[in-house]
C-alpha cells in the first residue's frame, strides 16, 4: 500500500474527480431534484454498486481485456451509449407535472421507485466501459512497482476510492435537495428534465463515438 502522503493524495484526487460533473453526478442531482434527498442518495448508492463491479472486474483481468480488445470495448460501449440515450429521450418526452411539495414527492417515492432509481444508477455505471478504463489508468499509479500482490492492492485502493465517493454523492444529493425546496426550481422542473435529457443524450453520443484504447494507440 502507498505511504501516508501518497494515500492522502489518492483520497484527495478521488474527491476532486468525483466532484467533476458527469453522468453519475447528473443522475444523482436529477433524482434528488425530482424526488428528494433520499432518492438522490439511493441513486448515488446504485452508482457506487456499479463501480464495485468495475473494480473487481479490473482486478481479475476483465478490465484489461476491454482495454486491449476493440470488440469487447465496442460491445459494452454501444450498450452503455444506448442506455444513456434511452434515459435522455425518456426525460425529453416526460410530461410536465404540476408543481408539488418536495416532502410529498419524497413520500410518494416508494420502495419500488427507489429500487428502480438504484438499478438505474447501477446500470449507468456498469455499462460505461470508460469507468473500467479509468480504474485501470488511475489506481495502479498508487501501487508500488515491487508489490507482491498487485491485484489485492488494486481492489483495496479501488474500494477506498469508491467508499470515498459516497460522501461526495451525498453532498450532491443534499445540495440538489436544498435547491429543490426553492419554489422557482420546482416550477421549472419540467425544463430541468429537458436539460438533463439533452445532457444524457450528449453523454451517450460522446460514449458511442469514443475510440477503443487499442484503436487510439494505433493512430
């Protein structure tokens, strides 16, 4: 494992990366704005669960396969892009609902809805091969070259990175929940859904046109 200064640098870098807006942050914020802080936190936990899949897959070599096989990367890339496009189109086509009290909206979000939100965050992350490539590129930088069991250290650092992301996602959910209590945000929720839909479509198109790592190396 890295020494204390390198470990603190790893944690700080992880927080900064998780603060960067992207599909995960957008998913947490939109659910928190629409259905309250609890829904945003559940969305974040779904994303965390999806990251665990990438961490363990990378440790056993699946992530390396995606980094070196254009075909494997392409399959997951297009599935992930299609899912992001589906989320974006669904938001664009959603009907405007009358403004409701946030507490009522949160209370109306039952176990079934929270399960759907959790699974949405999970699949948003699992189906994005760029997450696997990120772990393959970022985590090994903090593993000593002479370490005997690099796979174990990779998992431990990956788990630490993932757990450190939880308070960041909770912070996004709390911030969005605070914004949702403002009347103007509630009145404009329909347009926020439209904007989020456009962003998800943009993320999906960006992923769809991302080259496989091997293809980039060959250029």
